[in-house]
C-alpha cells in the first residue's frame, strides 16, 4: 500500500473510532472538515519514509504515529485560522473551520484533534507499552511548551522574537518529530534524526514564505501576502525571492547530508529531493531548476 | 503530606518542567494564571482519595494522574471563558485568561495545558510503561470525543440536546476519570469506579447550577445568572432551589453507596460527604442541613 493510502486510512480510522453515535454531530463534521481533504500530508509522509528507511516492520505503529502528527498539524491550522490569529477565510481551498462551522466549534475541533492524537497513539501502542512513552514524549515535545508549535505561535504575541526560534518552534518542531518518531518506531536513535526533520522543516518554511509572496491564492488554497500584512518574519522578505530559492535548495541538501546511516538511506534521499520539488510554488519550480 | 499540598506541588512541578528559558514568557504567564491560584481542586482531590482508598502505594503516579486531570480541567475553563463561548470576564475572582492576556494567548494556553497533561502523564509513568496506556485512555476518553468535556461543550452548538448527555459529557466525564484513574493507579478495576465519579460529577453540576442562581458573584468568583441568560439546561431552573438541593443530597448518597469494596471505603465515604458540603453555596448549606 502506498504512503498516501496508508495515511488517509490511518486518519480515517482514528476519527471513525470516536466519531460515533452519541457524539455531537456538528463537532464530528468540523473535525472531518479540518482533516479531509488534506494538504500535502508532508509530515506523515516524512515519518513513514524515515520509518521505512530505518527498517521498521511495524506498519500499524508507523501509521499511528504518522496519523497523530498529522492530527496535531490539522489542529494547529484550525486554531491558527481563528479570527484572533490569522482570521483566515480559506484553508486548502475551502472555507476554514470557523467560517464553515463558527468559532466555538473551531476551538473545540482543534481541542478534540489534539486529544485524539494522543489517544490514538495510546490505543495503537497499548500492546507494546514500552514504546508508548518515548513516542508520546517525542510528539508532545513538538507541539507543547517550551519549543513546540504552540510556543511557536505564542512568539507572535511577544514584542521581540528571534526569527530562528519562531520558525524552529512553529514549523520545524513537528517536522523534527516526524523524523525522530519515524526512527523510534523502527527502534533507531531518535536524536540523530531530529536534524533531518529540522532542516526539512526550515526548507518547508522558506517554501511557505515563497508561496506567500509569489503564488496565487487559488494555487495555495489560502490567502497570500499575509506575512507582509501581518508583519511576520519571512525568508522571502529578508532574502528576496532568488535568495530564498537558494536557501531552500541548501536546506534540502543539508537534510540529505544529515541522514544517519540506515538500510534505506539512498532511497530516503531521493524521497526528500522529490518532496522538495513538490513544496515549491509552481512558477518558481521552473525558475529554480 | 496532605492532598492539597501534593496537588499544588504536582501542578507546579508539571508546569516548571516546561516553563523554562526559551519558552515565550507571556505563554508561561498565561498558563500559570490559568492554573494558580486554583479553585477547589475537587477532581484531583477525588482522584487521590480513591487511589488511597484502593491502597495505592505509588504517590508519584497518583499525583501525576491527579495533576493531569486538573490541567485538563483548567484548559477547559480557559477555552470555555473565551468570547465565542461564555465571554466571561472573571474566573476564580480574577480576570479570565483572555481578559488578562488577550484571546490568542488564551487559545494557546488552553492548547498547551491539554498537551502538558498528556506529556506529564507519559513522563511520570515512563518507568512503569504497562500502566501508561490504560491511564492515558481513561484520561483522554474523559476530555475527547465522543463523550468527553470537549463533546459536552459542543452540545451547546446543537439545536437539540439531552440535558443528561450534556452534563454527563461536560462535567461528569472528568469526575468519572478522576475515580477510574485513581483506582487504576492502585491496580483496581477502573470501570467499577466510574459510577462513583459520575454521581459526584452530577452532584457538582447541581451545586454549580445552584450557585449560578443563588450565590453572589463575589462568593463564586465568576459571573452568576449565566445559565438563564445563555438558556443553558439547569437543574435549579428545572427543579427549583429546594428540589435541586434534594437532588444534590440524593446524588452524594448514591455516590457513597456505589463505592466498590476496597480497604479505605469508610474513610472515602466520609471524604465524599465532606466535599459535598464544600461545594454547596454558603447560604444554601445551612438551608440544606
């Protein structure tokens, strides 16, 4: 089964398990709207690719970890889109959750997705309990305080912020968890893999900044030009479009070079190079080639 | 060490572990404001009382579970107070988190507290991994979909709601988790203990409804008269004040009668009776005596 199918099935299974009769129907709808249809699913794809490269044989565990990471990502998007943050009317080309279901259900859908991520991990790994705590700590570290995505988002409320700390927490942390947890599923050393995710996360952030200045809203599926409008730190703003493209390519090379020795290192390098082309805005992909 | 000291220390330890340099300072402040000074800490007290009644000897595990439950309760208060829900200016006699720190930090503080609850559980129980998954599932079930407090709050967004389903999810579920998880810490059967928590939770909800109609805002520390204003289901509205007081006393008796056989059953019964007097609004406690 290919990675995309595995991820979509794992996400659907996680949600189906709790979206049962007796659950408020609009909450179920809001949660499904937040997760389906998905974006590039780049974090869970990275997680599965690393698990495979490290020789994991437990597909169920890898799928659960990948799904949990994506559920947390979706939760963060729902809350980031709220009127008190980005006030975004669109996400993935559709109305954002609060536009489609109202603010109360958007807050609750985000909360429910965070809880589901941990619950799904616990349920899937209950048969191999010695693996649960390390995986859960890798995942929770990437979203909580002091350096996870919640903290990253909170830097927007501070008068001063280091651009590096901001991006590492807001974006890099969940990518680092994707590679670290993928390695952990296979019994490999998590720490050695964090840097790979860190760099892919940085590359993704640069690509996101580029999309924000250089792509159309239709192509991206959410409003563009928001970084300048909201005065947020942006690689494209700092380095210019060409400088940012160079930076993105450097970061992907650095990620590939950081791959620790493992059975599937070569194939993983190819996957990373391919994914990096996917994340570039269409017009810029040709300019970067 | 008494229960109150243990709970406050466990909460402080959980937060101190992540509120370190490098974390956005306002997020740290908002999280501390959400947790300290606390309310009655009735859920973690109940959890510790059940663990003791069941003969638990692992105070560290009991404290961690109790703290996790209280962190989730505090998270729900922060989000429930948001302008899109109750728009409450006050909580526990102080400005609510969004009034003190703004809406973005209130959303993020709630998210960070949910994550911290699971992270703290995983960290504390990593040395006894076979206990982690069952405890984590008990706790996550009480806050997530389909019947946890997130679902309970979401019933407010539905055109029709059964008052029983609403209260059981919004309030009862975390009380049921407090007794079930307290029993699990001691190695006792969780399911037999859920009903005790369920009934204490129902009693607490009736007391809360009574406070909303019969107490002053100063005594309660948050605005009163909100249930009628927001057209929420209320026992005091349905049964009248005297009827609600009767119902509360019945529920506490039922909780005591439901205590499963355990070494400390008698002492626990006394604790439950005493706690039930604490939760009654002051003027009504005399009327009920």
